């Protein structure tokens, strides 16, 4: 279709432009100013014609050929305009006010006189800002994924934070991936179909969007993997349980696995229980209380006369606890440390009990079966062992269905019998498997070590020594030092290998035998009251095996100049306010010509009492709300008549927050955040009728009132800071109460 308007305008314009085009050929004989005027007149006509063509180009009824023809005419105008501009440049240098015309497929014009808005530059800067913003968001996501507990300040626990981050990461990175995929496809299409435009920009954007799309995909996969791991382990990472116990069992393919004892409490002995260590919970619950000490080792007692140490990786304990009897065992973890005055101490940590609900009874045809090093020990092969599981069916009320495997070797030896026996011929460690289908989906397993007793050349004995004058215990010491007489020394045999009923255990001090305790043949006690070095010998012998082992312990007497004690009563842990009595009167000097004359006390709460003759003194502790601290470390410095000084430390006073219902509320600012010059309403709530209320707003401003007249108040802060707001309420017949709350002003 041919547009009649286009045809008429085209022919009219062509004729008019050809006839009326001024002669602008410039030569040296013309007047310079006249030439400039002629050229400028032609430039104005060119601009007017160019605008007409541009308006005509917007006619939707034009065909492609007509548009191409108009575009060619516009290009000719542009060329003529550029030619005139060059001519003017030779006539004068003052042409900064001229207008420029650039013709391309989009037909854009720029006015150098009045700077127009550039949409292209605007989009470029928007793209740069968007790219920086997206980079900032990626950094924030990565930081939160690395430390999800940062969201705890917004009352979001670690596991919930991980789940939220998973959802947000998928949404954010998926949208980002789709955005770059769209840019990649659009630019790829334009670089292929474009004919009259340069393809280089589209190719560059195609490559850039493809690379960014790959980077986003990699970031998405990496973050999801990390979040998946955090989600699986969040129970351990943010749990307050320091030690967790696992039953060592086998799956249906006889592969060793570990199951949390809390997930299935129906356990059957013999069984190995392994323990894991939650370092995160330890740091927040124990290390925070022992921040100024040197931890030597962490030991877990199994409650079956065995103990295991924490491995170097701070994740698992070195061995397992092997339980052979039906019982509720109460393991306990001990942190052995040295305090600031080089005193060895122990900090106990409770562990969840291990409830063994039933047991498989094992008997040998030659000697008693004994537990040793996480296995059942049987001497002198060949040996026949009998396994009886009747008590398991009775204790757990199970139907009589059971499977036995004497060596856990993919074959079940018996699938019916409640009692099962097997003959072991070789010296070896055998894994026995017993499966109760109605009890557990996993297979119970325990190791049996069959040995010949002739192979032992001596006893491997482990023992501990403790003194009545010290709270410390020493394992397998070669020498102990006694600083106070008399002292009771207790030696306890922890384990003996090999051990059977024929093993005899004796203790001698200076070759005089010490009888064992009637209640336990593995415990010996001896009182040392002579001021001389002595020698203790522990002897183990077995006549049948012809084995004899002796362990020698040297006892060195080195009485200290002072034997100090500091007794705190009635308790060391109580609720604020907490009044204690500190008694140093039982402290004694070993020098008969000297005596204690002065006591100087540092109560650990910034209060001191110097140079008093009182050995017994009382002091009241209050919980420190400002620093959120209730743990205090009092010390006493004693001075004697001969100017000797001794410092007594080691006592810890723990003061808990008072049991009150008083609290400060920031009703309109629950997040405890406000802005400068904002009126911040605050209120205090309590149970009784007050006598006076005192406010301290943390910026040196205060307020007080009678009764409840200022229980609700407002305050304005003028500077950025974190303020500690304190309210004190006094009563006629009750102790005064105080409460604190922090407010951050931004």
C-alpha cells in the first residue's frame, strides 16, 4: 500500500529542496561573515526539514521501503549538515552553540546547547547500581549462612534461621538466575537477527550474562549444600547438650553404625556406647565460666569403673563405654583445669543417664567372662560360650523371635533358640550379633576377645591416688607429695588386665601390709602421720598363671608453712541478695612461733575489707544487672606476726537473679531500638504498692516520684548511643527492687 501523503510530500519536498537550496560554495573572494550567514541559514533549513522527516517516519501506514527512503534522505541531510559544520570550522572557532544531528536507526538528536536527559546513561548507571546491590545481597547471604546465629538478636534460633535462609536463598538466586538467563537469550537472539546494527555489544552482553548465570548457579549450589549440612547438624550445633551418647550397633547388612540413645531407649547389654562432644555448647555453658583457667584434659567417667578422654579433634571421646549389665548408668564429664594460682581443680558436667533395660547373660565353660577395653575377655581357648536372652523377652515383653550370629559374618547361626552356644577355637576378637526383630530394626553387637592366658607376662594395672587434704586425684603416680599431717591416702585400682578370681591384690607401706576395704577389694586406705618419706607398694599376683607385678609409689613429706582453709556458708549458690559467712579461722600455721594477725578480703564485687583481725566475716552479694554477672571470686590475704603473707583463692560465689516480677517495658520499641529526638515511652510493672520510684535514663537524666505517678513515663535521647535504663522501686515493708534494660539510639 502506498501512502498518498508520503508520495505528495516526498515529491514536493524533493523539488522544493532542490530549487531552494542556497549556494554555499565558499571561496576566498567572498566576505567571511556573509558566507557564515548563508551557511547558518542553510543549517536552520536542514534542521526544519529533518524534523519534518522524523515526524513523517512515525506514520504507522508507511511501508518498509518508504521508511528506508525517508531514512536515506535524513542521512543526506545529516551529511550536508556535517559538511557545513566543517566549513564553519574553517571560518570561525566560536561555534560551541551549534546543534548536532546524528542519524541512526533509532533517529536520536542531541542538543549541545541545552543538555537533554540521557535515557541510555540512566539505564547504564541503574545497571551498575543494581549489580552492586546484588553483590551486597550475596555477601549478606553468605555471611548469614556462615553465621546463622547472628539472627538470634532478632529472636530467631539457629535451626529456624537455617530453614529461613534455605527458602530465601532458593528464591533469591533462582530469580537472579532467571534474570541472567533472560538477558542471555535476548542478547543472543539480537546478535543473530540484527542486520543493520553493530553486533559486538550484543555478543559482549551474551557472553557476560552467560558467565554471570554460571556464577549464580554455582553460588546457589554451594550455599544450598552448606545450608543442607547446617540443617542436618543444627541440632548439634545449637543444642545446649554438651555430651551425646550413641549406641554402637550394626545395620541389616552387618555394617557398624551409631544410633542416638535418646531415639530408642530400649537398649540391651552387653553394648558399647560412644560419646560425642558439642564444642559449641561447651563454649557457651562451661568455657564461659572457666575463661581464666588452663584446661588440662576433659574426661568422661562411664560409671562402670572406666573412664575415657576427649580426643584431640574435640569431637569424639577416644574410646567407648562398655556396659555388660542391666542398669541405669550415670556418666559424668569432668573438666580438669589449673586456675590462675596453679591449683589443679575439676569442674563436673552432667551427662544424660544411660538406661540399659535388659541384658544377654553370657557364661563360659572355663572361667568367668570379664569386661576389658570395650570387649568381653575370655581366657584360654578353645572355649564354649553360652548366650541366654530369656531376660530380654521378659523385660521388654517381646514375642519369642530372635536371630544369632556368632561372628557377624553375613550368616545367621540360629533363628529360633532363646539360648545359643558356640565354641571358639582360635585366639581372636569376635563380633557377636543378636537381632530382636520386634524390638529394634538394628542388630545388637558386642566384641568377645578370646586369648590364651600364657601370653601375659605381667599385669597391666591402672589406679588412682587421692589425699584427704586435697581435692585432686592422681592417676598412676610414681610419687605423691603431702603438705599436711595427718593425711589419709586412698588408692583405688581402676582396672587390671588380665584379671580373674585368682588374682590377688595387696598394698604395703614400708613393707607392712595394708588391708583393703571390706566393701570393695580394689580400694585401700592408709593414714600417714609421720614426718618422714615413705614407700607404698601395690602388688598383684596370680599363682595359677605365675604372674607377679609391683607398682611403687614414693611418698614425700613436705609440710607447707601454712594450711589455709576458707569456709563459705551456708551455700555458695543462692538468689540475690545473698549473704554469706566467710570463715578463715581453721587456717593453721606449722610454725609454732608465728600466728595470723590480719585478714584483708577482696569480695570480688569491687568491695574490699582491709587489715581486720576478724577471721569470720559476713558479706552480702547482689546480682550485677549492669554487667549481667552473678559470679564472684572472693580472696583473702592473711598476714602473720612475722610479716608473712598468704593469699587464699579458689572459692566461687554464684548469685542468681532475684525472684521478682519487676520489669521495664518499651511498649512501642520491643526491639529496644529508637531514633534520636524521638519520645520513647517506657513503663515499669511490679506486684506491690510502691513507696517511691526512681528512674535513671542512662544519659545523666533522672526522675523520681511517689507511689505510681511515674510508673509510665517518656524520655527523649539526643545522641546515638546504647543507653542502660535503670528503675528502682522502694516499698514500705519489702526490700527495694531494681531492674535494667538497654536501649539503642540510632
